[in-house]
């Protein structure tokens, strides 16, 4: 499955001991030559509890009072004067308190103590582990679909219309969708007529080929990879949209952790100022992952919060800015106008922003999730899908229905509750997982 985030050039292998406090200190030292922003924060990235990161634009003589950006996590009572002994002591304290996350990617990007063969072996092992977990996530859908197909073929010696009718029911039951199912059956009928499909294995192979073709074609629209945006454009702005309850906040936290784990500086913008609990939930995720959070009080114009976050990101030299948005019902016109305003603000501050607008869809909701996607597609300029809770449904075929009917790539899939249970959606791995 490769690296989670691929915009940075050069070889980056995932190995042991990522984001050590010493590495974080080195990164901060390297940024001292840059203009703009002082960062007053000592944090251990691997630690599950992280002190607040406060971003302050430097004051200029005679100028206006600088705006203060900070997360809602409580600040330390006092800041001790910086010195090497104090910093080392603090890092030692964090190292003692840090609890290993158990995450296979929580490792050092550089891996200077390892040979190239060892690094490549670790990356291959990591890919294999994520592949196995991805297959387990679609196991319920696979059992439902494959068992149904096996039952359909039991005792039959040839493929006839009755069998195709039962096949249609099996595909629709997996939430692949009526139009997608009909498209697949047309292909199967042509194969049967040409005597190219005459047994279960050949039929399964034909279905797999069609599903994979649909998923691959969806990557021609939207944004299929972050590498489509040049590295010189920073920060890379990701706007996350979706109705409440689909796992939007959790997805943001997981995205931040995964992208940061591969050596990127990440910032989160809490632009959902309509719901007070949204900022509180994001603050918890920011604390868990050690990612700074920019937020303001409830009722603030979301576009203003985004503007402040963009300024802070550029001053800090962040690689990625992840923007949370309000998750009210998709038929509310004021929400859509709000999203349009935020997109205009982002475009003024960063070239091409937002570079991705990801719609979070709950796989359990099936066709209802597809209808939500249609509504957001009309006004939000959605470029890709995040499919959450894929491990919690036997109707994982909704991924194919989304790709076929919306023509949008599925960028990520949620396969569990843990922080590292968000993976890049791999069409081939997904299709193979349905039929293995």
C-alpha cells in the first residue's frame, strides 16, 4: 500500500522510533532561521498527553497587537527560560512518560541506523500487515457475497437466467447498487453468450474485473493522489465535509496522525463553530496526536477561523492543514453558502486551495450515504471520499456504487477504532478481499 502521504520528495522509509522528542527538537531548531512564527511548545510527539502549542506572530514596533492562535488545551502555568540542560531534562521526562502507541508506522522516517535492505524489508512487512487488516475489514461483505454466489451455483451445471437473477440479488444485497449490478450483469451475459463464462471461478473473475475497472475509472476525476499538487505549494489544504455522526472528527484525528507520522508538519483548523462539542472532540484528538489546533469561540465565522489557520500554517511552515467543517444536514442552504465562502478564503491565501475536499461517508448507511454524497457533490466541490466503518458492515459494496455513480475516487477507508485504522483505499486489494 506504500507510504500514506507521498508529497515529499526523496526516499522515506518507515522504520523504528518515529517522532522521538529529540527529532522534534531538531526540526524546531532547523526552523529558527525562517521568519514569521515563534512556537512556544515543548511536547513529546509519542506521548498520549501533549502540552498546548501556542502560535504567535512576532510583534513589530509600532504595529498592531499580534493575534494569538492557540488550542483550547490548558497552557502550562509558567514557561521556564530555555536552556540546553532544561530541554534535555524535559525530553528525558517525556521519554519516561511516553507510552508506545503500538502503531506499526510510529517509527523513524530516517532510519539512519539501518541498511537499505532492512528499511525495505520493514516497509514490505508494514504493507503486508495493512493489507491483511484491510482484507479482514471487508470479511463480512466477502462472506455475504461469496456464500451467496456459492449457494447460487450449488447443484447447477450451467449458467442460465435463473442463476443470473439470483446473482443480481446477491450483488444488490451487498449494496453494490442497482445500476452497477446491471452493468456487471450485461458483461456477464456477453461472456456467457460467447461461451467465455461457464463456471463459478470464471464468473467470479469476470465480476472482479468489472469491479476493479469501475474503481480505477473513478480515479480519473477528483483528486486521486496528493502528488498532483506541486511540493512548492504549502500548506496542502484538506477540507473535510460530511453530516454529523459519520466519523468526521475521528477521521481528521487519524489523518493528522498518519500524515504527521511520515515526517510532515500538520495543523488542524476547527472551523465547525456551530457545534460546541466539535471543537472539544478535535481538541482531544489534537492532544492525543500532538498536532496543534487552531480554534475560536463558538459562533465565530468559520471563514475567519480558516483565515487565521492559513496565516498560522504559512508562518509555521506547515506541510498540511486539515480543516474541519460544520456537519449539519446536507439540505441546509446556509451550510453550503458557508462552505463556498471558506473555499474562496482558502484560494486567496494558498494557490489552488482547498487542494482536496474529502466527503466522509459511513459505509453502514449504504445507499443513504450515497444520497448524501450526491447532495454535497452539487455544492461542495467534493474531490474524493473517505469511507468509514468499512469493517462494521456486510454491505461494503457501497464503495463500488459510490465510484460508479459519482465518478469519485475513494481516498481512504476506516477499518477500525484505533488511531492507525485509517488506510489508503486500494481498489485491487479491496476487490481481491471480496472474493478470496
